[in-house]
C-alpha cells in the first residue's frame, strides 16, 4: 500500500531561492540578527520577507510572515501582503495545519489578483493545488495545478513551471495514474536539468523512482532513488532524504533484499528523529512494521505499528467537518472515565468514615445517629457505583468485541491474535469534500450519522464486526474476533444490503442533508487483530489483507462492489462476478479485481428483503 508523501510542495517554496538548506539556515540567522539590531527603527518589509523566505523552522516562518502581513497592511503595501500570506501558508503547511494553510494561500491569491501579478497568481494556484493534494482532494488539486501551469507556460519562468509539473505528477502518482505521473515528472526533471536546479532534479528523480517501483521496474527505480539521495545529501535536504529512503526500502523489500530494506528504513527513522520530522517518523515506523511482519516477527511488527499510529495521529490534520462526524464515537469512549471517577469518590467516602469514627469517640451521644446516616450514604454511593460500573462495562462491550472486552476487564490488556482467513470491507462516500464545503457542520454530521447508523444495523444482522470509521470511510470485518466459516459470503450479503440502502435513500430522497453515492471494496486473507491505545481503547486489524481491501475500495466505482481474487474464489459459487483487470500491490505483485454482477440464486436476496436488481 503506497504511502502519501508530504514533501511535494517543498520545491514550490524554494522557487525564489537557489541556496541549499544549510545555506538558507545560515542566511536566516544573519538576517534575524540584523532585524533584532534595528529595534526602535521603522520596520524593513524587505528584511522581514527575506527572513521568512530563508527560515526553516515552521514556527519561525509563521511568526515572521505574520509580522510581514501586519506591517504590509499598515502601510498599504499589497505586494508584501501577498508575499506574507503565501509564506504564511508555507509555514502552516509545514506544521501540518492544512486547513489554515489553505486559507492563507487563498488570501495570497486574492492579493495577487488585486496587484495583477500573473506570476503570483500562478504560484498561489499551485500552492492551493498542493494543499488539496495533501488533503486527498484530487479534483480540486488537478483544477488548481492546471490553472497554475497554464499561467506559467505563457511566461518565461522555467523553474516555476517545472515545480508545477512536478507537483501535478505527484498528484497523479498519488491517485494511481502512473502514465500521466511519469509524463509530467519526466518533463519537470528535464526542465530542472536544463536550468541547473539540482534540488528540483533530485525530487523529480526520486518520484520517477517511486513511479518505476509502482510499474515493477525495480532496477530503474533503485537507480533513480539512489541518484536522488546522492544529490539531496549534497544539498543537506534531510526531509526529502528521509522520504526517499523509505521508498528505497520499498524497492529492496520488493526485490527480496531484506537487509537493505531494513537498513534504509532504519536510516530514514534515524534522520527523521534527529530533525523532528514527525510525518516522516510515522512513514518509517509503518515501513518497519511491514518489514517485520513480512519476516514473521509479529510482536515487533505490532510495536512498530503502534508507534506509527501514535505519530500518524499527531500530524493528521482532518478538516473540522470530519472531526465533528466522529464526535459521537469520541463521546461514547470518554464515558469509560466515569467508573474511575466514582471509585475515587468511594475512596474519599471511606476516609470520611474513619474521621467519623474518631469523632464518635468524643461524641458518644451522636455515634448511633452518625453511623446510621453514614451507612445509608455508603449504601447509596455503592449502588451508584455498581450502576455506573455496569454502564461502563456495557459501553466497553459496545466499543470492543465481547471476548476482547472481557479479556481487557479481567487482565487489563489484550493479546494480539492472528486469524488465518478474514474478509475486510471498506466503504467511501464519493465526493465527500464537496458536501463538506456546501453543507453546515450540523447537516453533514446528521447525514453521516444517518448512513453509518444503518450500516451498523446491517453488519450486526449478518454477524460481522465493525472496526472503525475514519471521516467518511466505514470499515468492518467478517471472521474476527471469532472465526466464521462463510465469512466472505456473509460479507457480500452485507455489502449488497449497504449498497441497496444507499440507492433507496438516494431514490426516495428522505429529506436528509446529503444524498451520498458509495464505493465498496472487499478482500479476504490472513491478518492480525488487537487493541491499540492505553486510555481510549480501539479494536483494530492490520496486515496485507487490510491494505488490499483499502486498495479494492479506492479502485472501485460508484455503486459497485470491487473484490479481490482471494474473495472471488470464496464467493464465486454464490455470486456471478466480472473480471476487470489487475492492480499492482507491494509484496504481492499483480492482483486481479472483480465486480460483483449478481447473485446466482436470487431467492436468497428476496428472503433477506433486498432487491434482486444489482445492476
């Protein structure tokens, strides 16, 4: 499963500067010394811009960019305000705050249009495309990249054009359009070589290596990535080196050279920790987890996976709308703290009893009365504690599978377990970002809750296990926490009922805020399941079977159920399926995909109350 890389906007940030990272750091320090020495004098806007443009630390970038904006507005210098907003977007993007970065870039676009700066308009459009790409909004990323590229092709700024082509190629790589990705990235590499821009050429070669790896050209991928890393080491571009080392580890893992795969993944982790690159630390932990799972070290793989989850969650920047969609689950989980609070209250009450006994030695006349009242109070408190304990245990059973919840309550921990054959389903609402921008938060949360509540009832009906929701994505499994003989068939019936419900909702228009369309992907295979977290517990699954199921969903189409070859062999006697080509999956090679056409015996669907029309 290919990771989304987060360095694609770096070249655009460096368009105005040809210095290496180390040189920029030295320049920034010198400029800040000059700025600090001018205390009490009029603010030099050019000096502020130079500091923000040469600074590496995201907090410093945002600090000096905001100063530039404030003083630029004060004296009416729209050109410097444009530059300040653009650099502010860069700093916020480096911090992982994509929502605020997007706002800053749109402000820079407004000012670029105001001062009729064609090059600035192009730059701002490209930066906006970068943020949409990092957020997974492919349609908007493509739109703004093309706007920026069209502006730059009419000018003479080859370096900026190369950067825009590179970022567009990176977006095509992210969505799996490898041919377009290769065309755009190769054109960018040739431009950077022609204008002697080594940093841009290094990034382009690195991405060409990733593209060739996806295409199965492992030797060429290895050559591209090694060349890119050599160039980046000369430029001290440590963040890009950390990313490409993980890509190189992918290549060696694919070739079966596990020693080199471990070496490069570990080196990426070392560099990322040294320079505090949290998102790259997450990538390195994820890769090491995959490698240890590949060689059979389950316990170590699980530990690295938990480290990956920790760092991934610390840098993930979901939009506030998606955060609101998960508020119901967060609220339910937080109720587990009730039991702890009540137990603390019981301890305090017991201390009060001891004090009461000491007082009773001096106040014999009040002893009986005091004990009577105190015992009544204890009895009522214990009843409350018992009720809340039952509620907390019930909530824990809602969050975790029954057997897993019992194991956690009895031992305080849950052992990870391996399952030989499980079916995993992913769903995704099509064009969810469009709805999140057009609906109010309350309407969007109400719509998502309407669909997911029905999904919960469907999977419970078919004996499946809900794993989690991530924004607009729903994930469940059949065959965990207890093995199920016909897990793939049961999963298929549930998928059909989910699809039927979504279609009925769209057709009947029940008055909810959003009428979503859906994609579904299913895969079957072995995986590992366990509980992640020490306070907010979550039952989770991982392994190649999960990654392939996610790929099945992302490669599906609207209103379709896309299944892997492994699932097909388990359901082909019950369902008619149509082969639709293959996709390449790391460590698995080319995997055939199938669309589910119809049920061979439609009486089963009628018995379950579903329509027999699956077209």
